C-alpha cells in the first residue's frame, strides 16, 4: 500500500490509436515539397547543357540571338525615323535583314548579297512570296543608299513595316526548318 502511494501511474484520459500519418503523406504540400528539389535539379541540368551548347556551338548561338538582334536593329531604325534621319533608317533596316538571315544561316554577313540571301532562303524552302518581300526590302535599302534624294518619310515607314512583317514571317518559317 505504501508502494501505491509512492508510484503514481500515468494514464492519459483519452487514448487514441488511430493512424496520424496519412494526412501528411497524402497532402499536396508534402508531395510538392518533395518534387521541387527534383524539378530544380532537372532545370539546372537543362540550363547547364543549354549554356554549354551556346558556348561550344557558335551556329546555335547565332541562331538563338538572330531574332532579338533584328528586333533591336529595327527599334534603332524607328528611332532614326522619329529623328528624321532617313538614311540611317534604311541602313538599320538593311543591317537587320542581312544579320538576321546571316545568323539564321550561320553565314558571315559581311559578304552576303541579295542574290545569296535569296539562294539561302530558297534552300530552306521559304516560299517565294516571303523571299520576294526580303528582296523588295533590300532593294529599297540599296535605292536609299545610292539615290538618297528619292527618300521620303512615307517610304521609310512602309519599308520598316514591311521589314518587320517579313522578319516575323521568316521567324515562323525558318523555325520549322531547324
């Protein structure tokens, strides 16, 4: 009897032996928290291989940056148009087209001619209408370079709009052939 008073037995008032772990394992947060590190590792691996390819494959790097460079050049043409430097507008347009097609074809842009550009685009099975649009833009730029007295703001706007549309069309068509 002395022993019973010295030792008090621990008895919880409510004893529950139900499974308490299913709510954690089955929850969306638990699954997401385990998938995030795997997804991050996969994304890092993909980015690393892409970055390595950009460094090692110059043609791929030129291919990837061609469109953004052309858009930047056309923005410069737009700025030149707003400041009424019509000669610069056509120079930027010409530069955008030559560099875009040269980069997409992995060809040096310095020696490209309109005829070579036409051949490069035909080799990629670009439709004749798009090739004709490129040719018209380049001829307008050549005309502006060699006969600057014929320049007008209206013709510069038209050629700029046509060049934008042509590059958008080329981007869609060339992306299918890579």
